């Protein structure tokens, strides 16, 4: 079983999608279930539906959705078990006291470590104490070992793990404790997550070991994407979901080819391909590379499908769009080229004789070939070739530059009467 555990407090970003994608692909490869766990303990203002809609848009399918808040009774029960077994203890230290200790450590350029002040309090002091308290798990007695498929064998000292808080004063679980318990409850076998979360993985492993959970969990910590670009912004800028997935996969592992779909990737995806990638702490999001990949995916669309991205359902408009793809790379940019062609109100030209040219074009017979059309209009209007092409391009495309007019005419010749009014 694999899981994707997003926070619902913010829009899903490219790093979140990266993690979801690799969990999904690994689940497909291992033929295991893949669940989405919404970590909603810190916020009831959840954007759960937005997260699920995004996954659906990218064809990342899951077998179950669960809200972390559904498991609070299990979190409390597990914390109580740890306390009964002397693996956790009540901590009455105030926030002000802890902050002062952290400041002292910072002044000495030392890492802060809880001093276990409340760990061995006599039972009568605990029972009679009416002050609010947190619950802390007891630090390990020996270094904690964690084997990661990408990062190798890792060792964490007891002080690094620390006696950290697992239950807040309001008796709600901390994120690490809830996550560890939920992974146990769901029989999670593989955890793929951001490399920046290794410390949290170590703490969660300590929680499971303290609860005598002996199932071996496979960890794969992949480099983080530096930029926190939202998925919504990429889609709004005109990047296709398939192109975004293509880039996220190729930036993190070796692939059979440069341009591919998610379904194609499933056929050759192997966990070992992730293992062979860079072990650097982070990877740079290359927008130019994404643009190149997006352009190729646009070129691979059928003409009618491509035309839908600019508001049509027409093969000829789709073919027209193709010829603009040498210079642009997104559907947003494509709309900016195609839409003005059919937007008469935006067309401006003040050259002398333009009305004559418009009248001549409107009264011209149909010509299949551009050169025949060009010769006829030049003859009837009295324009020279250069002036005609300059004005005709503006009338036809609402732009003074672009692809060859002969290519544009090929796909717009049946629309000239509609465009030039």
C-alpha cells in the first residue's frame, strides 16, 4: 500500500504533484493500492475537493480517500499505550520555558534538544498537577537506523530524534504522530516523499518501533523541487497535464524516450529508475524545458483536438494552430495568436486605400491557391505586392508578423468572408 498525504491548507504545488505521481506510478508497478490521505488535523478549511480534482485531471487514480481527522480516537489510544508502557510521558513545561531553553541553545550555537525535565517525574506529581501538558515520546536509547532506497543507510542519534511531542495540550496528535499511526493502520509498505522530510521519517519510524510495529517500510526520499509553483498557475499559463507529467518524470529518472504519455510511462516504469537519479538535495524546475515538452505534446494532438484549446472544433483551425507552434509553446499563447483572427473589433489599419482592398477581397471569387488569390487582388485593387501583403496580413491575422501568408491562407481561405467584413 502506498499513500499521498497532502495538506489541504494551500493549493497543490508542483512538488506535491511530483510526490503524488511517483507514489502512484510505484503503486501501479507493484500492483498495490494507492490511497489519498488528507492531513486535515490543522485545518477544517480544507481544499480536499481541489486536491482530488487536480489528481483526476492528471489521471492519477486512487483506491480510497481518507481524512486524517477520522482517526483521532486511534491516535489517542496509541498515545495512551505508549504512556502505559513508559515509552511516553506527560510534559508540563510551558511554552515560555521551552522558548528560553531554545534561546540558550541558539546563543551557544548548539542544536536545541529537550532536556527530559518531565520524563522521570514521580507519579504523585503527575497526578496532582493541574497544569496543561503535552505528551512526549521517549527518545531512543541507541541510534535509529533508516534504510532509504535512494539515500542509502542513514543513522540518527538519540538527541537528533529527541523526546518530541506527540500529543498537543488539547490532546490532538502532532503531524508526525498522526502520520505514523495512520501508516500503520493502512498497512503502508512504501513511503515516497520529499528529501527535506527525512527527519520526519526518522521520527515516525521511532514512533512505529516504540509501538512494537515490526512491518518493514521501504523509504524513497526524492530531491525536492526548489520552486513552489502551483499546479493551477501552470494550467492557467497553458501547459497540458500530460506535458507537466512528462517533465516531472523525466526530471527525476531515466526514461525510455523524451516525449511520452503517462500510460506509456507505466509500461516501462521501474523503482530502480528512481534510485539511479541524482542524490542532490534539490532539483531546479526548468520552465524552458517544460515549454519544449509542452510544444511537442501540442504537436502530437489531432487537429480537431488542438482546435478545442482555442475555442473551436474544426480540423482547419487545428492545422492553422500547428504552424504557430514553431514560435510558441502553450495553449494560452496559441489563443493569443488565433483569437484575434476572428475578433474584428480589434483590427486597426489606417493605410490609404484599405477600404478598396477590403471591398476587392469581399467581392473576389474563391481561390484554392494563395498565389492565384494574391495575383487577383493585386490586379483589382491596384496595390503593389509588398503593400498588399502588409495590409492583408493585418486584416487576416490582426498582426504585422507571423507565419508565411501562403500557409495561413491554406487554412483560412474558407473563412475570409467571415474574417474580413
